[in-house]
C-alpha cells in the first residue's frame, strides 16, 4: 500500500472476517473502501461503474490475478473451494 492509498475490498466468498490489523491503514492514511455493484439501486450507475472499469483497469491486470479457469459444470466445486478457503483470487468461468 502506498501512503494515502486506497484499498478496494470486494466479495465475501471467504467470509466476513478481515484477518489483519488496521495499523497499516492508520499509519499510512489508507482508505479501505467496499465495492458493491450488485445492490447499487440505480442500473444507470451500475452500468456507469462497469464502463469505468473497462477504461480504468489495465487490460493485462486481470490475467495476473486469475487463479484458475473452470468450465461451467465446475462452478459448484470452485465455489466450495472458495468457501473452504482453498481458493484465492479470481476464477474465470468458461461458458463455452
């Protein structure tokens, strides 16, 4: 984390706990922000947020955080692994 940085926390697949101390956030002036595009009431604002991700997120960044690719029929197994804490990162679902 950089000084005066921002950490975006999204998803609760592994649970609601945050197993860390807040000290680095406090000492570095870092903001911890939640990301929620699911319950955002205005669909116009949801679309605007997702369009912004397309522009602002470097194209190669998602490739670097993908844990694995699973077929559609493997989604249940991947979800169980996430909930058990055995899978971290992004899972890409291949629907083809």
